[in-house]
């Protein structure tokens, strides 16, 4: 879960993030260790499997100034 480590910095800086994590931890505390592990594994799989949005095509970037000039 090293890729999620950056979220810990957000927890340090953000009161809403800390509040959300407290709620999450409270809910998870009522679950078994196996359920907690399954939850975090699912979160990890979701974020690892997500792909970054595709980069805009090079031709599309050049088209915008030309269109603006035509208007």
C-alpha cells in the first residue's frame, strides 16, 4: 500500500480527511480482522487498477488556438 502513503500527508493537513478517517476506523473496528483486511485489499485493488485518464491528443491542443482565432 505504498502508493496510498501519500494520503497520510493529506490526513495531516485536512480536518475533513481526519474526520472521515475517524468514521471509517470506527466502522472497521466493529469488523473482524479478516473483514478489515478484505476491505483494505479491495481499496488497494481499486486504486491500483485505475488508470490515469488518457493524455489529450497532440493535434487537439493545437486546434484550440486556431479555432479561437477564427472566431
